[in-house]
C-alpha cells in the first residue's frame, strides 16, 4: 500500500512549499537573483525623465512619472531606437558605450522577396516592448551595461558594392572604438561587408564565424552579382576569416543552391542540419560549433539569419523555409555558444517587416539580440574592462582581394 504521508511523496510535497517554486528550480533561483540587482540605472532614468520631461500633472500620484515620456515607460510611447537606448547622433563618441546598435537597411542583395531594408525599423519598433530585465538570467541590462543606437548606415539602394563599402567602413568604425557591435539587417549580403569591417581591425588575428541559417550562403555569385546567397564565399576569402572556422547551424531543405554546397565541401566549412542538431543534442551541437569556430582563432562573430527558425515562427523573412529550429532550440544553442566563446560581434539578418505577422519575426530578432547581450554579461564579457585582445587600432584596407 502507498502511504501518502511517507517516502518520496512526502519529500515531493515538501519541495512544493506553499506558494513557492520548487526548491532548486530555475524559477526559485531567479527570484533570489532579482533581489541582488541594483536600481541605480532605473533611478537615473526617472530623475532625467523628470528633469527633461517635466514633473507630471498634479493628479498623478506616482511622482516618478513625467509629463513627457522620456524613458522605458509607457512601452507604446516614445521614439524608436533599439530598446529606447540613447540615439548617438555623433558616431565619433561610440567608444563611450559598451554596446552599439547599428542598422543596415539594405535589401538589394535579395533574390526573392525584398523588404529587409525595413528590418532595422521593425526590430527597433517592437524592441520597445522589452524591459531591460530578464527573469531567468537575473540580468538587468540598464544596470549592467551602457547601450547606444547609432542609427543606420547610409546604404545605396541600387548598388550592392557601394553599399558594401559603406557597411564595411561603418562597422570597422564601431568595432575599432571598442564598443560591441550589434548589427540589425538587412539581407544576408551584408554578412560579407560586416565581417570585412571586423577583419580590417584584426591585424594578424583571426575570427571564426558561427552562422545560424537554413541556407549555406557560400556561392561566389548569384544572378551575376554578390547577393545574399554569397557572403561566406567572400568573407572566407579573407585570411582573417578561415573557411575551416565557419560553422553553419540549421542548414537544410529545398533552398540550398548546389553551387554553394560545392564550395562548403571544397573549403571544408562545418555544416550541421536541424536533424544533426536534434540527434546530437543541443549541448553536443554547441560543443562542436565552439570547437570548430575557435580552433586557431582569436574571436567569434555570430551571424544569425532569422530564417534558421522554422518558417511558422518567422514568416517575415526573405526566403522562408519550413523545418527549421524551434525558437527555444535556437535560443538555447545561442546561450551555450555565446557564454563559452569570445564574441566580437553579432548581426541579425533577413527580418522583412512587410511580410511579418504581428511583429513576431522582429520580436524574435529582438530576443536573439537581448539574449546575446545578457549572456555576454553573465559570462563576464560585458562590460569590457579593457580593449579586447583581438582588436588592432590600425585599419588594414587590404584584407580582401578586389572582386571583378
Ligand atoms: Mn537564410
């Protein structure tokens, strides 16, 4: 007979101590972590709001509220920078911040449906929904790092190559300042010029690329140009970004050009399909990615194509492909990777708001970005105490060979 008052059932009952999460659970730990976070940044925001935005009307009881909205609240109000971070009009000052968000509104590299030129705006708009605090991680970005939004690169809509030159120059500037660059795409053609911007300031150091995507993006040209199907062919032509350190996670389906597959095979890139990732398990897949990306390199760049996630979750993208990762799988992979490699930059690409539904694709991009910042905080990579070891102040404009 089972006596309900004895043995494991009683222990289990103890663990559910009236109205509290189970002892030792993530939920229980999260409750404690929050208590350890300061409120200094929040208080500064309130004080500034009252100074800049006037004290509220007399009928408002909560005197932290200002007349003009000047901070996080209310979430539907205000000017749309990323997470309402200060807009840094003078990009010469970008090095004063731990993290800089840069928009790259470029979709001339798109070979099917366009719209990712509106990606930065779409991501910024829905990012206003987020608080800077994450429950499980016990991170409050407002308290722990400084963030700015430098606005967008001036891209040239009819010309990929001129846009690439603008993007490389802009990203090199942010990267060289010591601020951690977070890039809002834009289609995936920007992956080449962003990495080229990074490589200009690596000296003789090397970068591994971890690439989340359903597509390989490794062919030399597409429709006679360097398009969003080609960034890694050209990025891995640079000595600072070896192909053997390019890890491609989530590849598969009916939109992978055979030309690109041939390049992956010949250059020895590291491809895992969605099935590989599920069969290996997320821990083993992340371990593989980390080993390959860091073997002989000094830092890791993360290129997150939102279409690595199943098309059902991210309809607002240029080439939707069913069968991708579940959001929680992608986010867990990101966690396991970001916390365990020296990350030098992040881009999130292929968000196309005109095809989006209820901002869900933009919201997923926001989640990837905020999670990455939090993992960098938890793993001690942000805020930076000194300039990263891989950063060279000298700018080498010769990192890539001229194409055609
Ligand atoms: Mn893709």
